[in-house]
């Protein structure tokens, strides 16, 4: 089946956002990354600020309290605010996929859309040296070392993914295409994604 | 740096061998899969039959006896026959990589050549349905179910890889390119590998 939707999962600092944006522009299809926040806010009633802080980067996602909030949600007849957020995110992603050809970055979209045959699931990664360079260029230095920032963000994404799916983040078999942007370069990653989308059966 | 060598790791039944062979033909470079056996036999003095049975598919590789043989090798002043085989294989792969542009399939070549900047490391996988179909077409039925054969071979490769490297088999970050041959198809996999090799810096 011809693919019309791409999900892009990515390591922090791998350039996944830029690659996804460039690929969407080249293919002339919609691009969703932070744009999802407004729609999730509208549907859930949660503030954009809360969503920004608590979606996939949530520092809570590897904490005991977060896991407790998620696992007990519903038990007492009301969903936790984290569950509400994840459910709204899931609904928004499914609606977008029904509506138009697009690229969706992060937020377990690969898992949420796993049963659709019109999706190509991509993972972007790079070695720590390339990521550190990119993070400093893009976000600047902070009081934490770059390697600590890489480790923290990856752990949060890994925990968040593990919690909401029955899968391990970054396992090749979960994606149709996994690319090392450090070695291949961003431009070639965009070309390979576009090429992979050309297949029509 | 311009890449001149490709290592291809693959799940059993994913078509990795055919894809590697077709890519080598298209690029006009050497192809090493079973061809390695003759050279390893020559260098090690081990029989081709022994090598065929005990290289990466070795049923011993997940057994306690194999691990004991490997871990105690050298302790008593002599290498085990399994260690001798792995060392001969390593030497042959390094010599080939020094000598010519080529594609090398399996045998931890991605790990053995991990420090070379002129290598592209590829992983080929597919879902079980595609693999089962391919295995039956290529190797026919046996007294074991196809899903059991897939599980056994994957486990053996995973254990062998884990034993000889400090890595987990099939983790996207260990490869520059990971391809789902079931969804993309063999022809497109060949094209994507050739395209990834075009980059010259």
C-alpha cells in the first residue's frame, strides 16, 4: 500500500526535527511536531504550558509518582491528568492521520498508528559526539554537561515510550527505516526518507 | 569519509543475503557470505564443515558449555576451538576490509570493523509473516514450525553477537541504516543501500 504518513522517532540532538521538517517540505505534506500541542490543548482543556512540560519529555515519566498516577488512573473513577493528556494526544494523532498526508514527530505516534498500513515508521539517531555538537549549537550550554542532558532526555523518552507501549524504544525491528544522521548527514536522511516513500505497493 | 565497505547483519528470513548480493552486484564490489568459510578454513586449519556448523549459527553459542569453553579459553594455555574459529574469522574479515571494497554478511563484521570510518553498517529485518513466507519458499518445510525456526535462529544469532561484542543485536543505534525488507521490499532496500553509499564525506 502506498504510504502517506510518516512517523519520526528520534534521539535528542539527532536532528530528527529538522530532517522531518525538510522531508515534509520536500514532499509537500503537513508537518506536526510542536503544532500538536495547540490541538491537544483544545481537545483536552489542558493548558499549552502543562502539555509542553508534560508530554513526552515529562520528567515525571520515569518517576514512581507518575507511574502510580497512570496505573491507578481509572481505579477511583477518574483519569489522572497524565492519562488525560496521553489520551488527547492519541486522539489528535489518529484524527490527523485520518485527515491528511503528513509527518508526525515523536509522542509514540509510531505505536499509536502501528496498525495502519499507510504509515512509514522512521527512527533517527546519531553518535554522542554529533549530538553534543548539535545540542550546543541549537540550544546552547546549560549548567548540566551535554552528556548528562543527552542521557536525561533519552531516558525520559525511553521510559515514556516503554510505559505507554509494550515495546523498547530504539529497537530496529519497530521501525521500517532507521537512520544514523551523524554518519549519513541530514540531507541524505531526507533523501532516503523521500525515496522510501516512493514505493507504491 | 567515502564509504567502501558495507557490513550487513540480518534477521533469519529477512532476505538480507539476497539484498547484500544484489547491492554488491549493482555497485560492482566483492560479496562475502559463505565465501568466508573457505578462507577461514585455510587460515585456521579447521574443516569447512566444522566452520559451517559452528560459525554464527552455532547451536553451542547459547549453551553453557560453549560459554564455558570460550571463557576458560586461554586460562589453561590453549585457546578453545570456538575461540580459534572466532579469531580466524576476525582476521579474515579485517584482511578483506583492508584489501578491497566489499559487502560482508553477518559474523559480527559490524562489530569487528566498528572503528573503521570507511564502513557503512546495515541491519535488515522484517515482520514474521514476511519471513515465514520467505523461509518456506527458500528452504522448504521441516519438522519444526516456521515460527520456531525463526525464534531459534534469531536467538542463536543474538546470543552469539552478545557473547562476542558488548552490544545487543538489532538495536538501531548500532547501525547506520536499518531497513524493514518486508515493508520496503528487497529492490528498494538495495536502492537505499546504494544511495547511502553515494555520500562522499
